[in-house]
């Protein structure tokens, strides 16, 4: 009985609440974000958490009535921040110029970019192949999110690894394809470098659009136009161009955007490797996630490394399965 009590107490502790104080906007307002974290040690634990999220309710909307999406990050201490809004080097406050980056990429990939009919397709294409943009990747496949939470980033490899995290959220009806296209066009043709609200008003007038529409964050379904997007079952969250008080928006985080639930899955750095091996059994690896030849070879090499280091997956259980 005493052992059961210890396990129960440990379980209760692992499901504790973590409170983060998150500053909002430029006026110093404070918002208290309360996350409910569940510790994950294997895929079975994780699937139980996934099942739990599908039965939860947020703001009166049941997850059973809509589609759940997930985002995995290899460091649980990171905010949910689109790439373009992250610091180039932590602590410097310096960030990439969004407009300049897009224009340089368009010139460098002139032929590829001309094959797309819309600016939004161009933005998704560049994001997909590694350019930092305002698009935030999410996936409808919870196992894909778990993979990204377990794969170490270059920053974490230098720091001997960190606990990973998976966020969940539910699709909101905030997708206006016309507005999303206008936002993408503005970024490519005018951009935020030196931009101001009056300039955006003039652009909206040219497009016969209401400038207020640029204040809504958009949920974007990714077009299935290549194998990688299809494999990852992905979508994007696109932060608005302006905030409610009428200034050009610059986002440090989307944690409190309303697009993510309080429930999070925390993956200890000590279990990441074993979980990756379990995911390999389920067909989730670099080769199936990214689809490139080099990625498939990397997956083969990783499996062989596990075997040599005697972390191989139990072949007996595979035969029984």
C-alpha cells in the first residue's frame, strides 16, 4: 500500500500547475497564464494525454466538436513565438527585418516564386523550407508534434538537452483567405521596415479592405502541394499585422493568444531518446516527417546507431505485434 501511495503522490506532483507571468503589449499590462502540465515518459502516456485533450473544454467549445491541433517544441522554457519575432542572439533584442528577408528570398528564388499564384503560397513555401516568417507551424497529428518535442535543436545540443513540450489547441473560425492574402501581399511588397499605421490604412484602401481586418490572427490550412506538408498534416497560425490600439504588431509570444489550451505535455530530456525509438516503430522519423533523401538516410543511420549502442527496439515485441 505504501508503494501505491508514493506512486499516487508522485503522479499528483507531476500533474501540478505551473504559473507564468506574461507581459502583454507595450503598456506593461500583466496576464497570468496558468498551464496544466502532464509529465510524459513514453508514447502510451502521451496518447493518454492526447485522449484527455480531446475530451476537454475551452471557452465553452468542446474539443469533440472541433479539430485539435498540436505544436511540439524541444525546449519547454521557450515561448510560442513565430521565427521572425525571435531574437537573432538571445539577450541582444535584435531581430531579423521581415520585409527585407522576404524580398531577398524572392530575388534568390525568382523562378520558384514565380510559379505561385498568391503571396500567401509564397510565404508558406519559404516558411516550409526554413526561412523565418510570421507563420507558426502546428500539426493535426499529435505524434508529429511529439517527434518535434523530442528532437533536439542545435541550441539544445550545445546545452546538453532540455525538457520538451507539446501544446494543444483547437481550430477557431479565424480564417479569412482574402485577409490572409492581403497580409502576405503587404509583407512582400511594403513590409514592416519603417511601416506605420497610416501606410497600412492606405494599403487597405487600395485593396478595398477594412483596416480592422488586419487586427485578426489567422488560422491557415496549408495547401497540400508537396510531400512534406502532406506528411506533417500541418497548418499555420498567422499573427495579425496590427494590434487593437492601432500600432504595427511585433509578437514576442503567442502563448496567451487564445489559440492554445492550458494543457501541456512535458517530455523529460531523459526519456526523449526512448520515445523517439517508440515513434520509429510507429513510422514517425526524419524520413517520414521531411521526406527528403538525406532525411531518409538519417533515419536509417539513427536506427543503426541505436542498435550499435544497444538501445535497439525490442525485436521480440515487434514479432509478437
